[in-house]
C-alpha cells in the first residue's frame, strides 16, 4: 500500500486456489480486513468445492469470486452457489478472448438493437447479475463496452445465449492448473 500511496485497498483477491495454501492465504486476508487495510476480500478461480472448504473455516465470507465466465462457459452451478451465499460473481474473459465476437447468434441479436456482439455479451452478463470487466486498450471499444444500458435482451434471447454453453475454457482449469 505504501508503493501505491494508499491507506487501504477496496478489494483484495486470492488469485488461485492453490491446494494446501489458499486457506492460510485467506486467513491472512481476513487479518488485513480486520485491521481495516482492505474494505473487501475475495477469491479468483475458486470452484464450489474450494468455496465450501473455505467457508467452513472463514470468519469473513468472500465478497467476490472472479472466474472465467462467458456464454461458452456459463458456470451455472458456481453462479447459483454464489447467489445462495451472497458471493458476487465477476467474469474474467467475458468475450472469450474475442472468440465470441464472430458468433452468428450474438451478431444477429446485436443487429436487432444496433449493438455489437460484445455489447450483447456484456448485456447478457448484466441481466444475469454478473459483474463484468471487459478488457480493451482501444478507446472506441471501451466506450462501446459501457454503452449497454439502453437495451434489454428478451427472455427468449437470454435462453438462446444460455444454450451456447459448452463448458469450454480458454484459460486454465482451477482443478488442473500446475502451480
């Protein structure tokens, strides 16, 4: 925090559920939280079984679980678990590293609203209650990514996008990642 010039952090996450280490790391985050050095603590890439183990020993519940989530990896079980336990779900790689931008269904739905496939994906996230932070270095795309509040997908469109799920990752699998 000294290097950042801050008195506290808004949110501090454990990046990976490294077996044999994440419970100890969580206790360290709880200590920082108790001292007021962080306002919220959370996790990244935790699956249901990781969260269950953590919640058995945690005195502070994770505020956020940041996971790979997009319409090809919709993580419905993990999202339901987060909702049940009031753990916000945050999507990383919501555009599937750009792979979804050429999807015909997403482009067709976008055309109905004069929106891009990326905007449709981000709106799908929003309507599912998923916190989404898309990555872009292009000013036009950054502005475009924020322009998703003037339309709403229908229930039928949401269901069509839900059906794109293939449980396919573009990033590492948290249960099979070589640390």
